[in-house]
C-alpha cells in the first residue's frame, strides 16, 4: 500500500513528501489515478499531460484541491489501495 492519508490531502508539503518517496512503478500508479481525478474535475489538458509525464507538482496541485472525504475517493478503494484503505 502506498499510504496517502486522505485527511492530509490538503497539505502540499505532505503530498510532496509522500510522492518523493515513491518508486517509478508506484508513481505511475498514482499518476493514472490522479489523471482520472483531474479529468473528472475538468482540469486543463496541459495539467493532465503534466500528470501523464509524472510531474509531481501537477499531481500535488490536483490532489491538494480535493476535499479529504472518503466518499470522493471510495471509487479508488476497490481497485487501488493507495489512499490509506485496505482492500479485503
């Protein structure tokens, strides 16, 4: 589990720290999830392209704009245990 705490999504410092510790494989996993979130939130094509190119700043910008509510991220729970939940 990559362990991004949903309660701390508003903290850019926290997100920078977590993303900087990820390996390439895990960063790609996060990038795919953040890209879906960015599309759902109608982020610009430029931001989405930056996310695809594994730009941590673009991912941090997108994630930090979310409100840390479990129901927003619930969709990801079953497929990708990144945001602090365990999949049974």
